[in-house]
């Protein structure tokens, strides 16, 4: 009698399981062969970096934008093809695996250096007007310890909190460019975003950045930043989803990295961020090298070639995957900026991101131009947004 009853119970559980699986596949929510599951499979890179083959990395993004100025360039019909970084290193796998492979591809040169005695390169990392001792003392006065390490010949910077214990989640702020959180010859022996650095360290965050010069978001620049990301997340054990702080041209690199690894980002704060290469520095300036970017990490493309491939490199045309990943964005921008268009990088960018289902907040600075200073750097709303305790991006 008992075996018969047990058999009926097991049979009922089996039938219920089969029906539930059929029901999920029928309505397209989570069935393994459903369109939604296929879409999620493509969007969910689980912090994988480069190394996907082209068919795996290319994604069709349906445009929902109504006006011509909102529609990404070089899009035909109803979709726009976002292409991968072709020159990136061949690494695959989830976060720990790909990062470890990226480090192996760099050889054994990456090592933490004593910031008080030596620097990896013979050139001063902070320029001629700022010594290493000055930089270390400035960081220490804000509650941090400065480490410098090599990333394929470039200086990587990491500021560890000393004023309190690091956060349990090992959260960190990724500054692009690193002079946001460090002194340099352009501003002298001071840190421009000192209030942000102090507040981040007080809350137990690490801060980090890579000194590789101006890359304008090039594929080679993206590849070297992937190696930097691998170094700080694996060798230094930082969180796999940093909070990006992007200023001016640093947004070209930050957004191009983030749009290719949307689940490796928690949120993005931009300060008068460049979102459109045709706005600044212009395609002609890039092709003619009128901008002083790192020649080893440049595009090496002519103006017509850049125009044809603009949809690969232009942040404002590559917001869809960030919206799908639920990455919140905030831009601080002066409404009288003569260099980076407020209309493009604030108004149009916000309209596009919202049309894609994303959340973007604009903090306009009335009368503000392309300038340094507290009304751009010390806004309480911006610092609170960047350092809020709760993770904001969706879990893949």
C-alpha cells in the first residue's frame, strides 16, 4: 500500500514539473528556447571581457526612438548593430576566469610597487610639478594609501582606505581620467576632486584609475582598460562592479568600456561628459591627430573609416545594453559649455536613454562652462549618487 502511495506522489510531482516547464516555454518568459531567454543569454555576459567571437558579441538593438536626432547613426531600418572591440585581447570566461587569463597574457610584470621608493616607469607619473612623495602625502591626508602598479607598461593607481576598514563588498570608484583623484602637473600639488576622494575613503571605498594618456575610447584603449580591470578585481580583490566617475573626454573611454561590459558596472557619474565624437573632438581631428592622444592607443583610421564605424565607438549610440542592464546614470553639465555640447551630452543623451528604458538624471549648472571648480565637483546630489550604499545595476 505504502509503495503505491509513494509512486503516486512522485508521479504527481513529475507531472507538475513537466507542466510548469511547458508553461514557461509557452509564454516565452524563461523557456530555454524562447526569444526572451535567447535575448537574456546575449545580454548576460556575467562580466566577461573580450574574446567572444563576432557572432556572439554582435547584438541587434531595436531602436524605439521617434525623432531623427534621437536615432543612432549608421542605423538602417529598425535596428542598429553594435559591434565588438576587434583589437581586444583573446580572453574568455566569467569574471574570475577571464581576468586571470588577462593577467597571464600580460606576463609576470604586473606587481605592486612601494609608492615611497620607486615607480614602474622612469617618467614621473604625476608630471614634472608633482613629486611622488607629495602625491602620497596628499592621499594620506584624505585617509588613503596610494599604490602604483604596472599594467602593460602604464601606471595603474589604487587608493586604499586607511581612515576606516574597506567596505565588505570591496566597492570602488573607477576614475577616468585618474587625475580626478590624483594630483598632476596640470593642476599642481592638489587633488581637484578632494571632497569626493575624502568622502569615498571615509565610507570605505577604494578609488582607482589608469594613467595611459588620452585614448578617446579607442578599441586599443578599451583593451588596456580591460587588463587594468582584471588587475584590480583579481589581484587586489575589488568588487566586479565599480562605480564609474567620468569627466570630459574620460567619458569616451568609460562609456565604451561600460557598453561592452554592462554587467561589470554599478552606476555612472559623468561631469560634462563627451558623448559624441562628432561633437568633440570631431572625426577629422582624430584622423588628422589634431588631438594629443596616446599614439599607441589611437584609432589609426581615416575620417571616412571613422564615419563608417562611428556606431562602434560613439557613446551616445551605444546606450541600449546599459539600459537593459539597469545601469543608472547621472550627468553634471554646464548649460553654457562651449566645448562639450549640453544639448547633445545632456538633453539628447537623457532622451535616448529614457526611450530605451534607462534612468538618467541631469544636474544642469546654470551658466556653467567647461570648467573646474566646486559647483561641478562638490554637488551633494552627485556625490551621494555615486557613493550610495545600495547596488543599483541589475543582476544578470
